[in-house]
C-alpha cells in the first residue's frame, strides 16, 4: 500500500512540475521604455472612488484623466 501511495505522489509531483514551467510560448510583453497602449476603463462604482481618482464626470475614463503622479497597474491572469 505504501508503494502505491509513493507512486501517486511522484506522478502528482511530475504533473505539477510539467504545468508550472514558464509560459515562454505565450504573448510577449511590452519592450522596456515603451508606452502602454490606450484603453478605456469603466465608470467607478461610487462617488468616493471618483473623488479618489480625481475624475470630474461620471463616464468611462482613460488613465490620462486620473490626477496622480504615479499609477500602479496590477495585471492578474485568472482562468
């Protein structure tokens, strides 16, 4: 029984290693020093969020309309 458990453990470990390799064949990132392509974001949900972003009108907006010295963008790839 112990041998079967060990084999399953090794099979699972091998599967994890196979699926965790870097995605080198996926889309390439932007070159260093390039600018982010223009895109539009949805209207913020609350007036408080609009005030935080410095937006004056309730409409979809672009990052150039946000009054900030630095904008940090986090990209999450969830399947």
